[in-house]
């Protein structure tokens, strides 16, 4: 039931690509974007998102829904651009014909033929003068609701043992496979947050209690755990958790 | 269960992905989509420039470094930071997108914290900027929850077996910042000098602050 993005704990990945200088010291600074197209892919994704036709959970789910062969082969911002393209089509902000027309022109190197000095901005378009204000506000996911958490700090829980999205087959969820069916302990309660399993599918925000849950390394990885004292903490919504009795 | 009747799959693109129309050169791909959106008036090029300039030049780990340095010199601030990180960080005017709900976790002689996002690339933008390439890599995302000590050793960090490692997988909208330990021999340094010692990786947990030579 999992998708490729759900890779925590997977075997087979090599060394971390840690950048080092010629003295073999770890480099702590790198430019935000290595190529201009990456900056553009990132910025048009934010700007298109500001049109309000989708939310953060929907855009995450679109990236996760890329076909496995593309998810593997695409670099990070290629995934962003591919997911954005699919969103733009699905939300009817652009048509497939328009896309094909622009792609054909791009391949021929004559995108300039579309240049238009008289573009009328859409009412929803994010303006440069509003950028700092919008970034500063962000997109808080906490909601004031009267839902009370059923778990207390220190309670033992066991996570769902299968993909917990009950509304959509293969739908978005934030319970990673590596932590399914595992016993953990409630570390903190973080108020009620928009529930991605519904929000990613346009089924409403349904804010629900969000907990930070502590799992012992040995509970997640058994005898192959690296060190018995180590812990892994995950932020999990209430529907992912069931009470656990020893 | 009646819930099963509600199972839907609300994507129209699953069989015929629009993105497969895009050219193989990523530069051309972006240019085609960008030009189309500009011509439809759905994005404004000045907005793109402002966004890119903000995260290339104004928001980055230098922000987080100031938070850490302040916590090192001001015990009351440190308490506020550990108790309600979002508010304490806002005191320094760092707030907003991808930092709406901040949590600061403190390294001690007995505990070392490290942050990852196994499902995507969640990262505290207002204090660290956009994530470095390695943070978004499959290698970091897959291995850090299973073998954090081995991962840290690849960053040149070897931990005493007696030190407990706590890995924070950012699976929701909480964003984590590690408060590293203040290096020895820095008693006479002020906040500005101390901030210079705070490396980006030390605030993710894959490094330590610079040592005093």
C-alpha cells in the first residue's frame, strides 16, 4: 500500500552526498539553487499555489503520485515541476492543448513568439508587493476546535498496521510505513491540526489532535536497531493511533 | 464498513500524466510552463524574482544562528525557546511559511538530536532557509531513522555510545530546530561572535558548532 516517497528505513541507499571542500571538510554553505531553472520551478510552484486552487497537502500528494519510474529518475525540482503541471491541468488553470503548444515552441526555441506586453493579471495572482506579508503569515495548520485529545502524555499507543487513509484508496497519509503497527509513547500533544488524509483530497480540513510519539529504536528495527537507547519521534494524528495495553 | 463506499480516487491524471508531455531538458520544461502561466496572467515575474531573492539572500541559516546564540547567552530566552519556540523565534522577527509551528530540541552531554523528513523534505524555512541537497536526498531520508549514528559518522560526527540519539521525523507541520551545545572556551564571546560559530548542520543535528582555535 505504500508509495516510493515513503522511504524511511529502506535498505539499499548509499552514502549521504555530503559536500566537502578540498581539505575534506564538510561544507556548511551551498547556494540555495544550483541552476536558475530550479529557482524558477520552485518559485512558480509557490506562485501558482497562491492562486488558492489547491492546498499544501494536495500538492504533496501530487508529488507522491508521480509514477514510480519518474519519482526515481526525477531530481527534486523536476518532481515539483511535474506535479505542478499535473495540478495545473487537473484544476483547469491551463489546458493540455495549451501545454502542448508551449512545449512545441520551447523545443523549437521560439517561445518568444508568445511574448505579450499586454497581459492582464488574474484577480488571484500573487503580487510582488504582497510576497513578504504572505510569507510572514505562512499557512498555519492549527485550528481552534473543541475536539479534545483522547490520549495523555505518557500513554502507550499502537499505530495502525495498514495505510490509515479510510477515505481514499491509496490516498495521502503522514503515517510512514516503517512506523505502522508499532508501539510508542505519547511524548506531547500539539493542539489540533488540519488532517492531511482528508485535506489532500478536498474532503475538508477536519482538524484533529496531533501528537508527537516516541518509538524506541528497538521497537522499529528489532535486533538490527543500531543502539537500544536511541529513539525516533514522529508527529502523528489521532486516527493513526490506538490505545495499547501491555 | 460503510466507509468503503466512500472510497474514491479523485485524480484525472492517473492514466495520462500531463507532465509526460514536457521536454526532457528541465530548463526547457520550466521555461514552457513559466511562459504559459505568465501569458495567462496567473503568475507575475516580479513575484518570482522577489521570492527567489528572499530565499537566496535574506532568509537562511544566519537567522537560526542568531536564535541559537541568543539562547546561549540569555537563560531566560532559552527557557522561552524550549517552552514555545514559535513565539521565542518571532521575538527576533523570524516567522511564517514553513515555520508556523516551531519546536526547538536541545542537545546535552547525554542527548544528541537530529532532524529528518522521511516522507518529503519538511524543513524550518524562516530560520534555516531552503534545505540543502543532501537533506532532500533518498540516502538521508531513508537511512537517518534506521541508522542515525552511521549517517552522522558520514558527516564526520562520531558519538559516544553513552549519548542517546533522538531522531525527529517531521511527519506533520511542526518544524524542528536543534539547539547545539555552546562550545568550550567561548565564555568571553558576545552574541554576534557566537552566532558566527553556529553552523547550519549543527542546527539540523548533522554537525557541531565551530570550535575555538
